């Protein structure tokens, strides 16, 4: 299974994310439950429709490069399916700063002036993110407008020609051929060049901001394919929109600008080097996602709220200001450029890619008797959204099983494009809904079999870009559409949009959802007008807006941000309360049946996504029950050969390793001294930072943080580093590079998913042998002069006995809690002071350190009746800058 799973994964590559360009050859990535590659297929048979709340996860393990001498394997026609498995091809980002000696020395050198310079750079980067995101949105909008206009003019002229002569089948063939050809190009560049560019990209960005490292998600190549793909998808006539992909595009732009270099182009501009770490990069990606929403809908406030509600799992006040600044710059840039393009340089009337237009609230207000009607529309939107998600779930499962080859994915996309054109043509051909053309705002009116001076109203919806169709349904006067026309369009477009989402093309679901909802919402308004005998309050345009909000809310389950987006896009706050009612009702009803569309696709990709709240049953678990054991440890002074063997070991693909200091007497306690990351060890091996070379003065200079930042984010694989046999016998001193004060869990502590996610760490060791789960042994590297490499150590209290490492069981660092700010530097004077110097000594058995040796503890501000403390191992050094971030955490760290 491993050799075909990549075809249905987001990345579709045999390489890891930005950090790993070439991964370990011949390695088979295990599953989260410890099994190997999935074996055997099983038919998915949920007991009921309500069972969609617990979706099955598909094993999407990484495809590993085969050895040259190995015969190629036959590709199966069907991918086996295993239930409730998480793929270990995804790694976690490391949001915790490693406060080693190099980091502390750099912090002490930063004075107040340098700190202000760093803050100014953050604002400059946010401004650049907004400018470039707005320019990319302008490019997409202008190209789509011109190409789509050319296509519709050609098809319209052909239809009018053959309407008089006969032979409209040639017009149908032309329309379907044009759509399929354009979509074929858009699908090929996605399927064969960068599969992660498929879809809207919102689930991928959600995972990235949640702390999951998605392969290739923020690369320059992904941005180019995303932009070209969405242009071709919209021009190809698919039931898609160009607004959703703008969120992914903004995130990629933010990730690239904030690093001051392009690893794809191999160009380093030597700027913004301080921000080359996961913590800073995550904040800028949040700003890029918000800028994308702002450019798409002309809603800067909605962009900030979208990044807060759907994207970022970390937030603070300073980040809010910078993200809002980026969103404001983005919509202003788009507005200015499009105004100049349309010939109205001084009239800033194009704030976003789509503008819903203004509603006349004097004529279209709402009364209190309409409140139950709005709630009912929310119920309908929730049910239809759940149906949409359920159908798309089954369709995605079918694609995962059978349509996993790129060539098949391209053929499916072409088929959908041709079917969409055929359905649209047949619907227009069969419709006899003719409306007077005088006074209408239809861009490409089709007369077909209507009388002179009239146009076919069905063509208004199908023979147009989805954005313009939505605006027409909102603002066309009453009587512009026949109820049968709206009913048939809603039915057909619902299934077309459901079929389209999940294709290997760059496309969003925002606009199709709004179009479906606007169609049945306008039909609902027309029905009310008939029932109330033409009452003025039963305006079809108003109910089209409510139906659009209900349908989109029922599919993606957004509430707060979508309310503000709809209000900003319409330029009207009058309908704020009805939109809130509709969205809340749609979310409640939809959640009763099935998850939101984005969360569903995250689960289908087997991503270890950490939600805001831990599962209910997790509170009864203890840390020892979920830790991986035996834990792989390193000595403070370790043999190079042992380090290389541990990093090359495919059975324990950890990203963090506890560093211990044990007594020569094996029965004594092995004390935890720190934590070192895989990326740090690789950099040390690459620069050959060995004790013997330092003693012989062979090391020309001392390693600095800049060396680690230069290697970020694509650290070389261990296989690319050559270590001779003589060098394997050398020793490495990890004291200077390890984090001497990692966050740990006390022995009687719970699994504390909230604490792990708030800490933002890749690995979380726990002092105490109880973490071994009864195994009573801990694997660690060989000591000084020990040629035997890893050996077993007898159990002992107070030594590392387990670790929550990487994505083994619980991804530390995967989800920063919104209420727990990450370490914020408040200037050199604070960051340079030791927290231990401010703490008071505690005796064994103290409330914060039960059953542990003497520690030093900082009392935290009381938030409840029980006292809370922040504890440190004896001799640990953690700065006040990071300790202050833990003051709002409601957990005890030992």
C-alpha cells in the first residue's frame, strides 16, 4: 500500500515537507498504532447516516523511493482501507524555542534598539504580504475575466449561428471541448507537478497552523501551480470559485517573504534571517491566510476572524494587529489596481474578487415575524450541507480506492468539465423561461428560442462565471426567474458542485456553495411571495442572501467569520442578525449529522490533527499509557556512531531525543539533562562538531544559531551526511546545543493533551520509570568509550522512561491553544534573567512536585481554589521570557 498511497495524499510525493528534501530510502513508514503497511481491504459500511460523525481514516503512508536493484511492484487497482489509522508521514512543527546556550547568548546580545528593529521588520513583512497577495488576486481576476469572456463570446456566437441554421449539437460539442481542454491543462499541472495544489488549500493551511507539517504546502512551486490551476479551472466552466484558493496563495506568499529567501529558486536575500523558525513562520502564515480572505471578499475584518476561527490555533493581541494590517493592505492593493484597470483610478469600488453589491435596506428590511423563517432556512441549509458533505465523503472514498493514478485523475477532471457543459447546454435548451432583455444586466444573454428582445433566464445562471451568477441572483428584480428554472438549476448544480469538489484541480467551494444557496433561497422567497400574495417583505433577493449564507454555513460550518464576510461583502450591517441566526442554526443542524467539509477531508488524509478540546475519554488516561517505550535516549557526551545509528533507525522515527546523564553504576538514577532535536543533530553531524576535532583545533569556528537557520527548513537527510569509520568513534558534546529545560510531565500526571498542545513542543519526556508502562527498560546510546552502541538500562526512579515524541501518539506542538500565548520576548533585560533565580526552593512532596526530588517552583497567579506552580528540575535554566507565557496555562508542569 505504501507505494500507491502518495497518489491520493495532499503532497503526492515521496519526500517530506519543507524540512526534508530527500528522505530515507527503502523505509516503510509505520502507522500510528504500530502496524506496518495496511493489509487487506474492507468495505465501508457505516451503520447509519449519523455514523459519519466518526469517519474512518485512510492510511496514506508516504511512498518511499525503491532501490535501483528492486523490481518494480505492480500497482493495484484498489487501495486497501484501514479504519482509524493515522499516517506517520506527517510530522509536527516545533513551536517551542530551544533555549540552549546559543539561543541565550544571542538573546543577551539583543538590546532594546535591536528588539524594536525586529518589531519593525515584522510590520514590514506584514505589509509586503498584503501587497503581494493583493497583486496575485488582481492577476487571477484579470486573467479569468478576459479568458472566460473570450470563451463565452465564442460559444455564444456559435450558438446563435447554429440556432438559425440548425445543428446545435455542434455548439454543444464546441462548448464541451473547450471546457475539457482547458480543464485538462489545469488538472495535468496539478496531478503531475504539484498535487498539494489541488482543491482550495484551506484544509492544508488549517493543518499547518495546527502544527502539522504538510509536505510542499508553502513552496513557491505550489503557489505558481495554484494560481495557474485556479485560472484554468474557472475558465474551464467547472462548478468552482477562485476565492478559496486565495487563502492558500496568501499563506504561501507569507511563508516565502518571511524567510527572506526561496529554497526552490536557491536564492537567499540575506534578510529576515531572525524569523527562520517555525514559531515566527506560523504567525506570518496566519497573516497570509487572512490577507487571502481579505483580497477574495474585500473583507479585512472577516479575514482576521477567519484566520482566528478556522486557521490559527495560536493567537495574541500583537498578532491580531499585524494580521489586520496585512488584511487592510491586501484589500487596498487589490482595490487600487482593479480600479485603475477598470478606468476608475479615483473610485475605489472593487474591494475584493467578488462584491455582492449593496442591498436597499429601506425596501428590503426584515420584521420580527421573519425570524422563524430565517431559522427554518438555517435548518434547510444545515440539512443540505450535511447531505453535500456525506455525498462528497463517499465520492472521496471512491477516488481514494480507485482513482489514485494521475492519468485517471486528469481523465476524471475532463469528464466532469464535459458533463458540466453538457448539463448546462441541455438545461438552457429545454428551458422556455424567457425574460425581456431591456433593463437587464446579463453579461452574455442567449436568445436561443426566445422571441426578439428576450433572453433565456437559465443561461443567466449556467452561461456565466459563478461569481456573476451569484450577484445576479441577489439583485435581479422579482420576476426575473421562473420557479421551475431555479428548482432545476439548484438540483443539477448541487450534484455538479459535489462531484467537482475533490477533483485534482485548484478550486474552491465558497462560490459554488453560495450559488446553490442563492438559487434555493430565491426560490424560497418567490414561494413566500406567492403565499403572502406579493407582500413587500417577501423579497427574493433578501432570501437569496440568507439561503447563500445557510448553504455555505451548512457545508463549511463557519459562523463568526462568515457573518462578518457577508456583511462586508454586501456593505450592509442591517442583515447581520439574520445572517447570525441562519449560520448558527445551519452549524448546529449540520454538526448533528456529519462534520464540516474541511474537517472531513483532514480526517480522510489521516492527518494527526489536534482539535481545540481533547477527547472526552482522554481525561482518564495517564501519560504513561500513551508514551512510546522504550524511549531512545542520548548521553550528554555521546559517541558519533551511536547518534548516526539512532538517526538512521527506521523503527523509531523520532524528532526529539532526551539527553540523560547517568551514573557509571547502572543501578543509580539516570537524570534528565535536556532535549535535542533531530534537526540539531543533523546540523552538528554536517559540520562535524566533534570533541576530538575541537581539541585538535580542527574546527575553524564555533557553531552559531545562524548555521541552524541557514539549514532551515529543509534539513538534509541523515543518508546524505558522510561519516567515516574513524569519525564514528569520535564523541559529540550535546551540552551546548540541547534544550536544558524541556517541558516535562510529572510521573502521576495525566495525558494532558491541552498542556502538550499549549506547550508547542515536538517531544515531551516524563521523568520516572513508570512511563515505560511496566517494561522497565530504557534504550539509550552508548557512553564514553562504549563501542557496543545502544544498551539496556535497568529501571530507576527519576530517569526518562518515556516520551511523547513526534506523531507517535500525541503530537506535541501541534495545536497552540488560543488562550495560551507562545513565548514572547519582552526585551533583553527580561530574557537574559534566569527564572530559577526568581523561584523559591520546594521540598520533596510539595504540591507542585509530588514524589519528585527537590525542585524550584514559581507560583502562578491563582485561577482556581487549588494552587498552581511552574516547576523546574534542579539545575535547569529557563528564561523569564518563556516562563511568562505559561502564566495563563491551567496545568502544572514538572
